[in-house]
């Protein structure tokens, strides 16, 4: 007789039962995480799209196409002339260069032959700068290409050196009694700054333009102690043209705003890199090489976090751009919300775009308001010089310049609204300033400098001048 066949189910060992439960729990957990990631991603996509739509609705540029600029006709484009002038520029003859000759009165007095030779070598360069004044626009050929953070602006270095040459020629002209030529060089500096602000902008462009404005101010300061008391018609016309240019703050503010608008493209760069891997944010190269599967998975998982941070940073960039229209630094600070606290590792990780890509721009906003302060001080200095030419003495205060020389009393952008620039009569003339505690850097002071005294020279330049004077 055969044995009876058992029909009872086989018992599953306890170990296998727990493995199945763990497997099911793991699959359920992964599905839950996937559902959370998809919901998180949908929310992030919706918020980022809403932010971009709001920016477009208000007329702000968002995509690369939005930053396209109208073409500039060749007859109106000053950039080719200024670029050629910078390329042809002869920077100096040993032991002299443009910077040393412009910054040190001792150099100009002790080796005037070298200064004259330097300016003679660059006579054609200065003529090209003068010719550029008749061209009201500039297209520097700056192209926004990815990665946007690496956008090339090769013209800036040459224009900075060119501005120093123009400043040197203005100083030498004023010291030599050629007031008209000195006044023209002042307007040439303002023209270079204005053309730099034309065309495509990045933050460094507006900062360099502000530095060139500062050179124009440094030249204007010399009119507070050098040059004839009376001004001929040609010099007066140059002064009036300079004052009008300095008071027109519209192009300056537009360039400042545009430079912050471009920062939004840098945020889109960061988002594109984060798609490949969180580590890509430190590379700033596109296209990125193919990442390993784990890195790609990490980038996909964390992409909503970057998108949520990106929409916050775009709002922040909009507020920074709005500071270009504020009249005081106090109003700018109130407009810009402070960054979230990034004190802990978790906060730094969850705000990685803010931490790595979008640092605080408070110093940039301060520098832009400082440029306004310098331009206003320069305008007051020139207006006071015109007043002195007409009345034989300096004005008692800014109010004496209104309305014949200035349309209004110019205000201090670092003080409360309605606070005028500091204007004081001194033994040597006048002093126009913005207090250092407001600027948080060196005090902005426009007065007759103690420049007639020799300034210390660094040892190499001193030795070279001595060798030149000995005929070596």
C-alpha cells in the first residue's frame, strides 16, 4: 500500500517570512518616497514657473532671448574706436608708467620729459578717444553664453588703462595752464564711463564704470585749487556739459538694474548644473560630462530643493535690481530682505544656491550708491568753480548754486532723504564730502588736495627716477 500524500500547505520558515515583509516594506517605502518626490517636484515646478511668469508680466528679462539688445549702427558705435585706442595705447617708458605719472605729482615735476614723451607717444590714442565722443552708443560685443557666469568682458581692462591715460593728460594740461584741454579730458572720462554702461551689462561692468567716474571726480577736484580763476567760453561750455552729464542719473541706474537682472541667468546656470549632480555647483562648466548613475540620481532627487531656492533667489535678485531706483542707501537696505540664516550645515545644504552661487550683494549696492555720491560731488565742485569764475569767490553753500548752476541742491545718498551733501568753506576754498560713517569705507571728500607736496614713492620707482636724472 502506497503512503498517503499530504495535502497540507508547506510551512514557510520564519526567516523567509520576515524577508518578504522587509522586501514589501522596502518597496512600499520607495514608492512612498517616489510619490513624495513627484509631489515635491510638482510644487517646486509650479512655484518656479509662477515666479518666472510674474517677472515676465512685470517686464523683467528672464531668458537669454530677453537680454537681446538692438543693433547699434557703426556710425553711432563708440566701442570700436575705444577698443582700438586701448589696443594702440603705449603704457609707459621705464621708469615711468601711466599710473605712476598720474598719481604722483613728484614724478611729473622730476621727470617731465618722460611724462611729455609718454603723452606724445599716445597722441593718436587721445585723438581716437576724442573722436568717440561724437558716437552716442556702444556695442562691446559681449555675448551671454552658457555658463553665463563665465561671460567674457575683455574690454574692461583696456578701458581702465585708457581712462588713466586720459586722466593723466587732463592733469598735465591743467598744470600747464591749458584749461580747455583739461576740461575736455574730464568729459572724455565721463564719456568712457557712459559707454561702458551701454550695451550688455554684468556687475563688474558697472563697478568699472563707477571707477572711471571716480577719475573724472579726481580731475574735477584739481579745479578747486589749480587753473585760472576766469574761464573762457570753450572751458565753460565743457563744464556745463559735464554738469549736465553728471546730473543725468537715468542711464547709470538703468545699467545698475540690468547688471542685477543678468544675475538671474546665473541662477539658471546653477539649476542646469544641479540636474547633473549637486557637486556640479562647484564646477561652473557646461555642458557637464556625463555623471555616474548615483550622482544623476542624487541630482534628480534634490532638484526640487534647488528649484525652490532658485525662485527665492530670483525674487531676491529682483529686489536688488529695484535698489537701482532708490535715492538713498537706507531705502535700498529696507528693500532688500536679509538672507536666511545659513549657520548650520543643514541650512547651508538646503540653500545651496544662495550659499554657493548668490552671495550677499550689499557691497555692490553700496558701491553703486557710492558712484552716485561721487558724481554728485563732482557736479557740485564744477558748479562751484563756475560760480567762482563769475563772482570771484566761492559760493557760501549749495543753495547759492541754485538755479543758475544747479537745478536743485544735491542730496547725500547715504543719509536720510532730503539731507544735502556736506558743503563747507575752507581756508583753501571749499570742501564737499560724504561722511565716512555713512559710506562705511573711506570718506568721500572733494577739496583742494595737499597734492603740491611730494608723496612717497616706492623704492623701485625712486631708484629708477634717480638713475634717469643721472643719465644712466
